[in-house]
């Protein structure tokens, strides 16, 4: 009974550098994965089916995303069709990450589905999985690749980043979903000039200092749609040891950067105590030697 974790994807930076003729936006982003996420479990069955458990299962049901449009089922059907198979499998998704939260929960779930089923069905074709993943969403390829990466294009150009220092994140979400499409539609102003990520950083403070020269171009648009994001950023910044606070992806989840696990855990407890309706989690940034999606029997 294989089980696959699907870790939270966090955009430490996100610059929107242009828009293509087909409507897709070009971007540059330093992406890392935090050690908190969903989990998928696979068992043989007569057909493809999905059940959702966990604290955010009701949000999946409320969004109507446990049906044909769910990324997990789309990923499973796409892989099965490419393989010309009729094998069935039941997938149980333990939904621990908030929905529509800017931390790639659905994309990570889709990537975990592809990797888990590839193991389950004995498939070894990374290129095929990547092609299917890009067709499912811009964030799926980096979730398939795993590890810290600098991503550009529409998400298909992925350069591994192996020289980040050990750091911890506190992730905080105000408890309301925020649709990616709405945030992009609300974005105003010129596109950013490309600003690639180069060179190593030795310490968490060095990393925070370098990140300060970057930004999340979607943050102002998200704040205009959900002013609570300002509260989340403020709550993170006022905790002891927070080196930098920024929104991830299209929001509304924000992260605080910390040098030590004790500081991160204390900050998470403090915020959770003051804001009990928020989702808050402290987690390490996973190194490149830690597989973002692994399969264990």
C-alpha cells in the first residue's frame, strides 16, 4: 500500500516577467518545499476512484473539486491513458494543506499521484511524467522535480538550487481561499525585468538579505482582494527571530523565514494562540537530497 507525501511548495520569490500570446504569464521564482504537506495512499481497485480525508476535506467538497476536475483524478487518468492501461486504483488523499492557498497543494497532490502511480504500475519514464505534469498545471513540473529550484518560463524551465542554508519557515493562512485567476486579473503595472538567482548563500541571515532584493509581484493584487494578508504578514514580522515575511504564490498563505527550529516553533505557537482560526505550521525547508515525493510500501 504505497503512500506518498506531497509537500507544500513555497515561492520565496515570484516575479512576473511577461505574458505570452496564449495568455499564460512568464515568471521567475525561487521555489522551495517545506516539510509539511498532504499524503496520498494507493490501493488496487476495480476502477479509478478518490476519497478525501483530513482537516481540509470539507474545503475540497465545498469547492466541488472532488469530482472529475480534481487534479489527482486528472493526473491518474492522464497517466493511465498514456500507458494504454485499464487498471484501477483507489487513491485516498489526506488533505492537510489549506485549499487555494498559494502553496501548491493541488499541484503537489497531482505530482505525488503521478510518481506514486508510476511506482505502483512499474513505470520509469521521467520525460512522460513531466509532459503530463505540465499539461495539468504550471506548478506540477517543479513538484515532480522536487527540491529547491529556480523556475522560469511558465513553469517548465527548472534549474536546481543546491546551495541554500538550512532554514525554517512558519506558514500562516488566514483561513479563506484565494483564487489564482482572480489574483492575476487584479495585478496592475509593468512586468518585472528578469532577475535570475545566482550564487550561494551561507547562512539564514544571508539568505534573508538576498531575498529582500526580490519580491512577490502578486502580493499587492492579493492584498487588494484579501486585506487579511496584511494581518498575516504583520503577525509573522512581529515574532521573535523572523528574518523576512512574504506571501507565497498567489496567496493567501504567507511565510516567515527563521534560522532555528526553536524560533520557528515558538513563533507558530504564538500566532496560533492569537489567531486560533488561522492555519499555522512550522516546518524546515527540505534539502535537495530529500525527495519531495517518495514512495514507501
